[in-house]
C-alpha cells in the first residue's frame, strides 16, 4: 500500500473508514483519495460501503448540514441550488486535451492539458478546508457484469452523495472483488461545492469549472452545486464512457431503454431511443402500457454476437416541470407517495409540500424556493418576476419505484437484446412520424446524424430554427464527430442481428399550425415499428426509407387508442417533401464540416448520393410525393 498517504488517511478518517479503504487493496484508489485529501484539505473523510447504515448516514448528514430539508412526506427532501446555478455550465465544462490532440478537439470546448490542469488544481487547492468529505464507490451499469465501469466519487457535498446513492448502484463490494488486472480501470470524480453563502449555496460561481480528462478517466468539478454539474456519475461519466467506448469498440449513447409489449402475442420487444431535449424522449420511454428499463443513458455491447444494452443508472434525475396527473400519471403518483425522493429547485409551501410549474394543482402564494423566501410577484435584482419554481427543477428518484419498470431488463447483468432503435427530432414540415431505415448504415447517416430540433415560440430566439443534434448527443461527445459516427456504423454492422432503425417526429403541423395527432399517437408509431421488426406489416418505399400503409395505421389507432385515423391526415403526415429533405441534408453537411475538419469522405459521399436520388425523384414525381407513389 502507498505509505506516502498513510498518515494523512489515518489523521482524517475514523478507524472504520480507514479500514474500509485499505480493505480494497487497491493502490490506485488510495492514491486518488490520499492525494486529494492532501490537496483539498477536508477536515474529515467518511468512506462509504454498500451498507444501509452508510446510506442512511449520508441521508442524515445532508439534512443535518442544511443541504436538504424535510418535506411533509417524511421520506422526501428538498434541495435548492443558488439562483444563478440552475443548469449545466456549458462554457465552464471543458476537456483537458494533450497538446498534440488540440487541433482535432478544438470544436469540443477543449483546453490544453497543462494549462487546464494548472488552473483546476489552483482553484481546488484547499477548497474543502473545514468541511467533511465523503468517498463512495459506484458502478455504471450493473455490478459484476460485462458492462460494469467502476467509479470512485470524492465530494464534500452530502446532497451530491445522497443523490448518487439514489441514481447509481453502490459498488464497494464490486471493488473488493476486482482482480489485480482490473484495479486501475475505474472512473474518478473529485467534486467540491466550494465556499458556501448564507443560503448554503455555492458562492464563487465565477470559478465554477468542470474539467474532464478522458485520457486518464478523471473529472474535476469545482464550485458547482447543481446536480448536472456536480453529480459525477451522470453526464461527466457519460463523456468519459463515450471516449472509452470509442477506443474499445462498444457504444455509450444518450438513449432510453424500453420494451414494447404485444399482449395478444405475449411478446416483448426491446427498443432504445435518442431524442434531443423537448423532442419526446421521456414520454416515449414512459408510453402507457409499455415497460421502461431506463430513461437516459445506455451502454451497447456485442455479447456473443448479440446487440445488447443496459441502463447505466439505477434512478432518474428528471425535469419536473409539467409532470402532472394527466400527462405523466405514473411519475406523478410516485412523487405523491411517501418514498425517497429529492426535489430540487421547486417551491416548499407553508404546508411543507413541494409545488412546481405545470403541476396541475393550485399552488400557494408564498413559500421558500431557489430564490429564497418567495411570494407571488416577487422580482429578482434585475426586475424579473420569479416563478414559484425553476423551469429546470428536478426530481431524483429510484426507477424501480415505477409500476411499469421491466424488472427483467433492469436487473439483467447481460443487458437486453435490442431489436429496434428510435431517433426522434422536432420539425413541423419535413420528417414523417415514423420511417424505417433500409439498413443500419443508412439509419445512422440519415436518421441519427441528421437529427434536428426546431425552436418554438416557447424558446428564446427566432421561431422555426433547426438546431443540429446528431444522435441527440452532441453535448457529450468527447472525441471527433466523424470518428464517433463511423464507430456507430461499425458497431451495428458487427453483430449477428442488427436492430432496425426508425426515425420519429411527433411535431408535424397542419396548414393552420396545429399538431396533426395527439400526444398518445407515439404509441401507434412504436407498435408499427414493432410490427415491422416481426415482419407483420408491408410498407411503402420513399427516397429515404419505408413508411406505413394507411390500413395498418388505421387498425392500430383503433386497437390502441380507439380513435379513427383519416386517410387525408395520413396522406399529409406521410407525404415525402423533396426540397425539405435536400435542405435538411445540406444542413447536416454544413454542421459536420463545422464540427470536424477530418470527416471521412464516405459520409459526405453517402449524403450526396441520397441528395441526387431525391433530386431525381423530384423530377419524376414532383416535390411532394404521396405515400405509394414512389417506385424507386
């Protein structure tokens, strides 16, 4: 064991905590913990194992230190981040990159390695002085499985520690069982909320930095409190995993994992899906009558030739705005139960109950929220009226509370066999509600790489602007986009049975600007995709894939929603729009060129071939090609 840190470990830890750490017989873990005790200078360090006693101790300390407060339901708590600390800090989040790799990483918010390390080490020096810190052990994915990535979290925030016990699988026992050859292969996260103000919130937001070293699998998060910046195992770990997967030949994707059920046939089909923000990801994962495995991040591995996926997480860190009894009954009901939930940045009313925007109930006119003491109409220092809760307010909750959890898939150490992949964007006039890709490569390049999200009247800036979002993953891709896209193609082509890829778009509008189907129609598109996987439906060809026939959709609408689906609506929804698609592909080419100077030429060649095919189709059939007219 490393003698260098032995004395400081004994000085800052109880005998019990010291024994837990040394029992791992892992020099890399001891070096990580010891070096940052020395550097960050906490008053004490508590080492957690997987026991309920340790988990309860963390819960108790989060309350005792004022990082959380009780609510009317005794097992629920509330946490507030500072008024200026309510979302992911994209500008302060950077990759530490060796000098020789800076050119190819320049569009991914990189900082030169030595410069970045010097800055973050200066910011973090003594940052925990006078505080009590925690060391925890977790796994990304199930423990003791082919998917497992072990992780060590070192933080001075008991709220962060509590959140991670809900969101991830505790893995101290996994570390105990690691073989010598595995003991240096783990992710490391060092976090400090930094100096706190009178409200127990991070004070020095100007020195907030989240620096990620994908070369050495360590993330530094300093002067950060909002969970998206501080909970290391979530999006920080995702960036490390994307880099690691790119080197090792598997995939880490920003996807849900869910199961479509056909009760008549006693059939369960597993789908994964990627959708940019506000494009239907969570609502698809939670379609009534289906089963959920995970709502956010998936690992894909080739196991004995099968395309298999796991939900990386154990819980969910969900946006709570507009979660109500009508639109999200399963989640809403769970948030009303007396079970462990952390609410963040919502209102604590005089009745000690949580209230949020779009909750669908009458809210009190005063209380405590992320602003401080709040009353209706109160304004901040800039004269802006403060709402009762933040638009990015969250709930942190175990997934296995949900009645619609697919326990078999959720608990499987070998993951689930994926048969369908959904890529959903948002536009009002181009992409049909569901289209099947003829092959995997086509699906990645035409469905995934061309994903866009259209701005709406509720979005700051101009309405109708398409924001590119390849694979719905650009905030987290940690190596060049062209290489990442090719790795997606290679992975799918190297399994025995490649999943079918489908595109989704729930946001087509009619000539009056109204959505053409209800929110529940996504169930129909899902079950048509399920039927195609199992060879139950014929399809019409388009220049970019295959679309449903009217008679099949009409039956599905009647079966699942008891709704009539008119042929005129069908024709409008599924008409192929040549000019719009050419414009979409040209935008994709422009974005890829901007993001990566070394995009493989075969990607552009592929898109150019499709553009020429669409142009030829336009000459032959006209700009608007109705379902069934295109003959290839």
